[in-house]
C-alpha cells in the first residue's frame, strides 16, 4: 500500500525493499524538537522511519518560528512542541508512529523516554542536556547523531559508543550560558537534514557515516570541511579510567 510513497528512494543503490523495511523497523529518538529537530523529524517521517520518539518540554514561542519550521503561528502558546510536531508529522506520513513526550529529559527518566530507540538524534542547544544524552548513549551502546548550530554555521558528527569520540570528548566543559544566540533558520534546516541523512545511512548501512569525523560548514561563506576527530584520552565519560 506504500508502493508510491517510497518508490523513488527504493530505487537507490543499497535500499530496495530490504532497506525500506529496515527504515520501517527503526525507532529513532529525537531529543529537542526545535530548529534541528523540526527538519530532522520531517525528513525521517517522510522516509518512513517506523517510529519516532520526540522529547521536548517546551511550548512554541513566536521567536522560535524563524527556524523551528514544524511549529506554526497557531501553535504559539497553545500546545507543546512535541504535540505540534506530532500533528504535522502524522499528516505528512500517517503510516508511521510518533510518540510525543513533553518532558524535560534527565538522567532519571532518559531510559524510559527513549526506550527501544536504536538511534538518537542530539537536536539540543545546551551542553548539559547533551551530556545527559551522551551518558545514556554510552550506557546503552546507542549510536547518536550530534549537531550544533549558531548564526550561519554548524557542525555534525556521528557518535558510535566505544568506537568514536563521545560528546564529552567534544565538549570537555560546558561553555557559559550565552542566552539567546543569533541564528538564521536555513542553518538549522541544513544541519537538521544532515542529521536525518546520517540516521538513514546508519539504519540502512548505505554509504559512509560521519564517524570520527566532524562536518563543519558556514552558509555565509560556503566554507565546508570535514575534519578527523579523536577520542579524548582523559574523557570523563568514555575513557577506560572514567569508572564506567
Ligand atoms: Zn568521551
């Protein structure tokens, strides 16, 4: 019954019926449904990921709308971001399941919130929240696709626990809270799409994921580069001496 919806991606080398079934069988957890989480979840829904778990405690505000494209004027102040997102994703693709969890994800509840997720997306904007995701990913061996954006530039990498640098290797200390950062919506759109693409690659085994590599890009100058990244010897989260 879904022959037409996925016909064009089924034609991709390495995809076929088997790849599409892998997408349908996957559960992807998306932490943060804002500027990154909006495009990431839209493209994952469109691709037919069987189950999306969305977690975000916030309600859309007007100042979110320049970049958080799943949230529209009618959603401002009226419903949670996850509810707002789930409505649009269900309309986009009614064949998938979307679980909306309007909760602040913490060390205490993250195992429940993302139970059954085979891949996690770090669509967050704060280092302490990223560390909660990181700890859970390391503990459960779950791959995570990280992205961060500001202004016109951003970065994306794929973390595979025990193999690649973890998020604590990349962010050894939390920067001081900067308040509202400047950002144009297209930056979040591009990097959120890249996260969805990496997740699809991980699920289907197609291509080369951005493991132990960081893609950095600046849309204002169109400077793009992919740099090798390594694990921090003294990482408090993933080094052999970290007590894990
Ligand atoms: Zn580490």
